[in-house]
């Protein structure tokens, strides 16, 4: 390979430092900003109503929240393996890892729906008190992101199964993986903030 071509290839590799499509990173940053504002508002409200937040925080199912944390971390690990597989030109293995990640998302959804159903059965709504307003808003907003992430991974898995990605063309897999990692990261902050910290 001529030196000029090697130099050009190296420059392209260095220029592309973020995995996936650049558009997804603008979207991820925007979403993280929204969640960041939510978290700051929660912290501010908690500082003004410490006793109320401490009391009602005890009514949350920490076991379910902890299981969901492990589920999302494991699901992100599956996505990492999916990316590694497609980089080795293993679309079949990539598909299986993505389906495993979606399965983890499904477990999360079932556990959260159970939590939401329990709160609804107890008559708890956004207007019950300040703590539940934040709890329901934050967790439901994140819940919707999990659903969206599962849809994205499902589309990526379907394309991978059809042979739409390979070792030289797998930006879509990295894009889906980047979004899923964002969903995981937000929950890793949300769980201790809302369920655990006093």
C-alpha cells in the first residue's frame, strides 16, 4: 500500500473516535442533558423535603431496583459482545448477543411494570406528593427509553440476521449499542439516587 494511502487510512481512523453514527451522539448528549436537569431538580427538591423523601423512599422495592440494575449491566455486556462479534464478521453471533440484550430489557420492563402496578393499586399518582411525583416521572421517562432501546436493538438484530452488517460495515450495530449503554448509564445513576441515597 502506498504511503499516501496508509496516511489517509490512518487519518480516517483517528478522525472517527466515537462508535456509531455521529447523529446518535448528539441525541445521547441531549437526552443526558434532560436527565441531568431531572436529577438536579430531584436533588434540589429532596434538600427542601428531606424527611418526606426519606420516609417515602422506604416504600420503594429496592430488591427489584437492584435486580434491574444487574439486568441492565448484563444486557450492556451482551451488547458489547454483539459489537465484538460483528467486528469479527460473525453476524450470526452478533444477532444472538443482541437478542440476549433485548431479553434483559424485557426482564427490566416486566419488573418495572410490576412496580408501577403496585403503586397504582395503592392509589399513588403524580399528585400524591413531591417524592412520588419525581419517582414516577423519572422512572417512567427512563422506562420509555428502555422500550425505545429495545426497538432499536430489534431492528439492528433483524438487519444483522439478514446479513446487513459485516466487519467492514457495522456502524448501525455500534449506534444501537451506544444508545443502549446510555440507557444503562442513566439507570446506574437513577437507582442509587432515587432508591438508596439518604
